[in-house]
C-alpha cells in the first residue's frame, strides 16, 4: 500500500528546501518515480506563456523527443489550455494524444497555476492501465499548488 501522507511530507520538504527550483523539480521526479512503482515516467513541463508552448524541464525515466509541446496539443497541451487536470485511463482511446513510448498505457497531467496562468505542469506516464486514482490526483495537485510559489 502506498502511504500518500508520507509521500506528501517528503515532497513538501523538498519543495520548501533551500535548493534551486530545477533541483527541487528533479528531486520530486526522482522521488516519485522511485517510490511509486506505477509512475514510470515523471516530468515537469514549464510554460512559455507568451508563445503558448511547454518546454520539458527535469524528468525521471526514459528520455523523450517531445521536449516542446504547443498549448492544445496532446494531453499536456490540453491541460495547459484548459487549466484542468487530465486523467487518462487508456491512452489508446485518446485522439489528441502524443505518444512518448509504446509501453505507456495511462497518464495524468496536472497544471501548475499561478495568478490564473498555467506556468507549468507535472506529467506522469504509467505502463499500467488506469494507474491514476483520486489519491494520486490529490497528491499531485497539492505538489503543483505548493511549487507554484517558487516559479517566477
Ligand atoms: N503524452 C503526452 C506527451 C508528453 S510525454 O508523455 C512525456 C501528451 O499527450 O501530451
């Protein structure tokens, strides 16, 4: 059983540490990717709000060629545009989806919102179908709310 409270406490410590923003993001990716077995790829995208583009930041897992994504494209782009969390149980059912790996079966994307603007997001891929439940969504939304404070 995953203890989401323990995971949150550790993430909170990382977020409010004295490390630089990118280091905090990398630590969170590594921590979540190693602690939760269904989290096979964990990454941050950061927004270029003016040009409506997302750029890949720190991540855990296999490198991806999708280092920039326009708002509206794929699950990431849709989350950026709508300012809503996307939970995808089965990626093969999605029309507007950008595949990063043939192994990925489900995905969650949580926008990081600051002053009503999407400044970035957390994107997690799983090789398991329907890997993301309410506990995962709540944990990730909490991380996004708190890390938003440190994003310029
Ligand atoms: N699947 C995402 C693209 C990013 S990769 O998962 C790392 C999407 O559809 O936007």
